[in-house]
């Protein structure tokens, strides 16, 4: 018989994640949070990690990168 090649594909699920920075105004201050949203059994769940208050752009980026590592553990 000829050589027949069979490909088998198994769907193991799809992992999507969404992260964004949320700003909250509290009094005269602005607080920054990194928000990670994901689906768990059909429901959207959110994890918020506090980044700091009244941050400059450079400080915000540094805090965001550190928080990403903690959230994705």
C-alpha cells in the first residue's frame, strides 16, 4: 500500500489574557492599578494589582512590568 500520512489535532483550549492600566481618582490623588481580566467557567474574573499613586510615566512603566510578573505567576 502507499504511504498515508494522518494528522491528528487535539484542541487543548485557548488562553487569552487582557491587561490594562486603570486610573482611579481618589480625592486629589490618582491611583493606578494593573487589571488582568480572564474567563473562568464562562464568567469574567479580574485581578487588580495596585501600582502606586501619582506616578510619572517612567515609574508607571516600571511598576506595570513588575506587577505583570506577579499576576502571571
